[in-house]
């Protein structure tokens, strides 16, 4: 018997194709990640309203704006928002600067307020809500400064919500400069996630860990290309970034989010230069 149904809301490319997930049970709805732009957050709220059930809790997988920006538009102030302590702390410390960085690009679609998760678990833990057990696994830095994944259980039904550990079929955000740690985390979690349906922050859900393997291959390719182009310099020239984008576009032909390739180049070049010194 199915104990929960997963509904997916996916933003368009302007909203970084980010996924929000609604876990519907007999009692209500859980939200996993809240989307980036005001219009998408409002559409997500409408999707929840159409289910005709209350939102009982929200979860934030990691502290990037495409996963927490929409919270004030999607859940009421009385709804608990869960995350690891590291995720909450990073949101608190970076949300204002992120808005300053990105509001010129997104205008009024960038929310003018944000919400920090208020139900925090240091190092992860388990939340029981709506008849589900949600295990929050703290992963440390990987795609962001503080990543986690959620393992949701109800009876025999299990699923994992893996945040941005994998961009399934899309180009990846590498601008936080933790590509080595990300590779190590991918290797570490592959065993514990095998055989489960995986719901990534970007790209399609699927059963099995092939998306984690492909993410490792993408990051290895990206690092190798940055290493060769930068020749140990801590940043790339505009021409080198264009070449990197061409290389990665050849690696993932037709994939969305190609603009992320150049965005993360300096961070990874600096990471590699520091590791090599
Ligand atoms: Zn994301």
C-alpha cells in the first residue's frame, strides 16, 4: 500500500529548473525545498491548495536560494521548517548577500524576505510527521557549504530526496568550490542510497544510483578541464571559461543550465590551485 505520493513542481530554466517536492499522505502534505522565484513559489502554493490538505512541515536540503527562497510564499509561519543546523546557519549568514548578488538579475521575482529553518538538528536526525519518518542525513560541504539528504520511510515504502547531490542530466552548480568533497560524498552515499527512488534537486527522479555515478563523471570531467585550462592559476580568463563551456556542452549535449559552467570555473580553479600547493 502506498503511504505517500510524491508530486513534483519544476521551475523553468529561468528558475534554474529546480524541483520542489510535495509528499502527500492521508493527513497532509510535506514540502521538500521551496523553489527560487516568487512566481514559482506562488504556483507551488496553488498546487498545494489544490491538494486540499494542510502543509504539516517543510524541509530544506541545503542552503542555496533555489531551495529556500520560496518558503515565505509557500508555508505559513506556523508550519515548522526542518533542516540541519549547518543548513539553517548558512542560510542565516548568506541569504542577504545572495539577494544583493542576484536581485539585479531577477528583479521583483527575487523574494524581498527569507525564512531560516527553525527546527534544526545538529548533525541530522529523525522527524516523525504525517505518519512518515524523515531521516535527515548531514553530509557536510558538497554541492553547497552544507548539504544533506532526506530518507523518507512509511512502512515498506522508502524514497530519498537528495538535494543537489545530483543534477540529473543538467549542468551543475560548482561555484561553492567543494568539488573534491562533493566527489567524496557521492562515493560515500552510493551504497546507502542504492535501490531507492532518488529525487534530485534538478533533473528527473529515477530508481537506482546511476545519476550519482553520472554526477561523479561530470565533476571529474569538469575538474580535469579546469585543471588543464588554468594550468594551476586560481582563476580562468573569459576565453578559457568559454572553452570550458564548449567542452562541457560537448560532454552533455543539449543539457540545460549551461551558464553554470562558467559561473563555477574560478571557484574550482582556486580549489585545485589550493589543493596543488
Ligand atoms: Zn539547486
